[in-house]
């Protein structure tokens, strides 16, 4: 083991919080294959801040062993006592494109009362690109939480399923301009006969950012 690896291992094994954080930061300089064995134990660290940081770093470190990463992330998604750790586990599942975890994400979305976890799951479905997520995103689009709705709009755009456009069209007059802005971006990803008409409506929006975005997409 090199001197640098030895030093990082010592920091990560310390009982001092600051040392562990330094060790985690230094892991970023290593190749995933070197970093993964050192990172793995910290996913279950007693300190929630360390767990959060460790789970976050599984993307991209987890690429060194996707099967073990999937096991670790499933465990944190369902069993971590901290909602932000559960949420970042959902984020990383999408970042690593672990499509085998789609049923887990669906189950977690349906069972959790926590909006933060639901929003993370919705966002990660777009990043993961699994078309099975379309039905769950349809449900999220009707959420009473505006942040979840906005995340669902973006994720539907990322999935690129043209069937999303009729669902999104009803939002063109939404009172929240950020919803209309996300709508314009999402519609820009969709190949549908009504795409141009919807963008033309958004290009007349009273909010400049919405109108400009739609106009750029029309001329792209």
C-alpha cells in the first residue's frame, strides 16, 4: 500500500470527525477501484454526516463494483434513520444508472411520507432513464408539493417519452412561472406533433425567462 493510501486509511479510521472528512475528501483523488474498499465501511458510519458524504461519493466510486453498490444503496434507501441519507441514496442510484433498483424506488416513493425523499426519487428517475418510471412520474405530476411537481416535469422531459406531452400541456397556464419554465425545457426534449404549438404558447409568456427559453427551442 502506498504512503498516500496508508495516510487516507488512517484518517478514515480515526474517531475524529474532522479527520474522517479530510479522508473522504482525499478519496476523491483516487481511482474508483482504490477508493471503493475504503469508502464502503463509511456508508454505515455512526455519524449521519459521514454516512451522507460516503453515500454521495458512491457516484462515481461505486462504478468499481456496481453489484455491491446496489446492495449498499438499497440498504440506506430503506434503513437509514436520516431522510437526507435516504434521499442521497436515491440520487446515487440514478447517477449510477442502477435500473435494477427501479422497483425499490417505486416502493420507497409510495411508502414514504417524506417529500424530500419523494422529490429525490422523482428527479433520479429522469437521470436513470428507465422508461418504467413514466407511470410513477405521472402520479408525481399531480403532487400537491410544487417541488415534486417541478421535478416530475423535468424528469418526464429527460425520459423523452412523447406520451408525456399531452400530460404537460395542461401546465402551460400554471400560475408558477418556474413550472412554466421547466415545462418549456421538458417540451424541448419531446418529439411530438404538438411540440411546436406548445412552445409557441410559451414563447408568449409574460415572464422573460420562460418566453426566451421557448423561443430558443423553437429556433434550435
